[in-house]
C-alpha cells in the first residue's frame, strides 16, 4: 500500500512514498478494494501479504474492514513498522503480523520511528495473536539497541527476529555473520532478510 509515516534512508520500497525520487502518480494509483482483492486472488496462492509503505495508515479508513472481508478464505500476513497500534478488527482478520521497529540508522528521528504506546500494545497482543518482531541491524551496537527497545516496551524476546540491513548479498552475509552470535546470546532469533532477497544484487 502507498504512503508511509517514516522515510527510512535504506527503504527497499521507497517507490510507495518518496516523492523526491519517484513519481507517485505513476507508481501508486488509487484502486477500488474489489480490484485489489481480485488481483490478489488471481495470483492463485493461499497467502496474501499486506505491506507498504505503512499499511496501517489505512486502518481507520471505512474501506479497511471491507477490504479484509474481501480477502476472507486466505491466509493474510501484515507487515508494519509498529508506530500504529492494531485495532481489534485488524487483529481478528489477519493471520499473522510482522512488526518491524526501525533503528537509528534508518535516518528517522526516534520520536517518529518509536511509538511507545503502540509498541507496548503490540507486545501485549503478541501474547494472544501470531505476532513477531523484526529488527534490521548493521552491527553489534544495533543488537544492544534492539534489546533495549524490547525491554522498554515489553516485547517478547523469543518472538524477535534479527535480520541484516543490506542491499547486496555480500553485505548481507557479512553483517549476518557479525551479529548472529550476539543475537542468539540475547535470546533473539536470526534470519536472512527474506523479504528483501528479490532486491539484493550480487
């Protein structure tokens, strides 16, 4: 979905919000929810992932519950930066959520990328719903930052995934090797940044 309340310097989908580099009139159009749902269904897959941009900016739209209703019968994943708390309707209509709070290397100031009340709400919801947390990291200091954010906002450590922030395969492998041991020692899970693999160039 188009639009985002953040402007991460390394965003892999900046075409959804960055007017300085992209013509959003061409990149992001207004579609009727019926058209979006039909396009998603035409992919002939059991899983549909709602991403962005920041999709939960749409959560208060009257079309949001209708949209989720149109996707009934599918496994629905949702990706969010965690700055908006979920509504009850969202939690009950999606199958799982990946919440990805941003660290300082995103370039966004802390007051925009970390919403204390929203993150605490996500942490509490993770006790009942299928919610995981993902931190894109560059180095060992980011592991410590992720741990501090988790503790301050009561996020379940065993539901947190550490992934490398990188735009090349070589850098991704290097960063993953550097942080893996510290991440595991902190109680985190570790993974390659699977959502960005299609954007990584050798």
